[in-house]
C-alpha cells in the first residue's frame, strides 16, 4: 500500500537520515556493540545533521520543524539500522526536549537546548524506580526544599542514556501527602555532588544502549533547575507520554518491517530440497501473513503520526498504537527467526539481534498490560 503521510520535504529529510546511517552508524556497528554505548562523536555528527533539534526552536539552536512527521521519519530510518540507536536518540531528541521547550524558563532553554540540539549535551529522563515500574504515581525519590535548593534522595533504574548523560530529567516527590500531585520535575546535571551512576546494565538485547541505574544521595539541585511548577510533574509526564508512545510505535513497525524485508530476500536465496525456501507453500503463506500484519499496523500508526502532527492524538489512541505495534513487531520477528532456521539463532545474523532487541518493547514506555488498562478504562470498564 502506498503511504500518503509524507511530502517531498519529508522525503528529502529521510534521505539525510539514511545517509547519516550509512556514513556514521553502519561502519561503527560492531564498535558500538562492543562498547555497549554510542560514541560521543556519533552524537555530535547526528547533531550536525539536525537529527536532535526537530522539536527545538531555531532561536535555541534547533530546527523548529513543528511537524511531528519529521520526528517519525528519523525514528523510521534509525530503526531500520537497529532498535538501540533509535531508542537512545529518540529519548534524547523526541522525549526530553518537549519538557524544556514547553515548561522551561528562557534561561533554562538557553542553558540546555543548544547543547542538546548539537549533541554536545546528552539527555535522559528518569521516571522508573527499582521498587515500581509503570506505577509512576508511587515513585519514592524525594526532593526536599532547603532555601534556594532542593535536596534529592533516591534511585532510578533502566534509564536509557543513563551511563553517559550530561543532563537527566528526574521525577521526584516534593510532597509526600499529595500523591500524584506531589511530584515535581528537576534537571540534574552531570557533576552535581551526590549524583552517581551504577554499571551499564547487562541486558538481553539492545547492547548498544548504555542503560544504567542512577543514584541521588543528598544531591543539592537549585530551584533554577526545577522544570515547570511544583507539584505538576505527574501531569506533565502524562501529557507527554503520548509522544513517547507513538514514537515507540513508529520504531517498532519500522524495525520489524526492515527485518522482514531482509527475511524475504533470504527466503528467495536460501535453498532446501532443491528450491528456495520461500517457494514452499507454508513459508509463502506465512510471509504473506507477516507482510499484511506489518502494513495494517503501519497504516494505523501513520494515522496516529498525522493526528499527533495536528495535536489531535489522544492518550488512548497512542496506547493502542504502542501495544499493538510492539505485539506485531515481536510476532513478526519471531517468525523471521523461524524462517532463517538455525542461522536465525546466530548473533552474526541481524534477525537474531533484532529478535532480542524487540522483546523489551512490550515492557517499556508503559507495559502492554498498562496500555490495555488505559484503553479499557476509556471504554468505561
């Protein structure tokens, strides 16, 4: 099916991202795997290509695109390369900037946005805690007012970009009596006394991503680093989670689609019993099912992208896109492994790495079960 979502300007930007992938990412693929992180030089190169400033106004060093379709194109092209780089870059450029652009003061924007756009300042966002994953309202990290500062204590886990980030948006409880209304957002900066990181977490997949635990031991955070009004952090996160979730959906579908296309090529070339394995009726039917599943999922996600570009995407529709695309992605990649046979279980094959990388998408950005809970509540159940 033809996609009617993008125009010539979008496709020109796609070519820019694709060229960056070919020139800067593919030659470093094994290097990133071995290091369990993305080299700083790569971040700066991405910044020079405008990949990080799409949501950042021009006056603060960004592109000021004001069109989410450009974000979606970046996610698609990066996900074709692999899920980990798309995730790391997406957190930095797609998830974090809106908090500062929408809620930050002019001084905060001037301090942080130019470096984020250029790739000089790597940003993370710290919501999840060891004691609770999707239940953000129950977070335990605290920040207590002390003069012009806040004293922060607690820990976060599973933080993408956590190991090498220069900036991290931290959700902390500033009033223990108010539940969700007692949560505030702060920008913690690298080098603040008491802010430390654990080791890079040893994950099943997405090895290129420097996921880490973060620790806050009496960290003095100036009130000038508070993002948005006191007590409005939970609402701010809920308002911006739809963008994170539709971004995840875009990446999920593009990632699975690329590996499926490579699997189709493999099925045409790999022979068994004297003929290409793709010509066997079972495999032919299976591939037909997979292609249909991807295109149907892509059509719904495209509608979500367009709705979000028009600021009309609801949290419930974003939840539908997130869980369904993650399920389709995992189902498709599992079948792609099967079609590769024994080679599908070898790490040297992209399909094996993609299969491992995809498993977490049913968990992060709100687990699929939480997404279904949101949808069910909306139905009055």
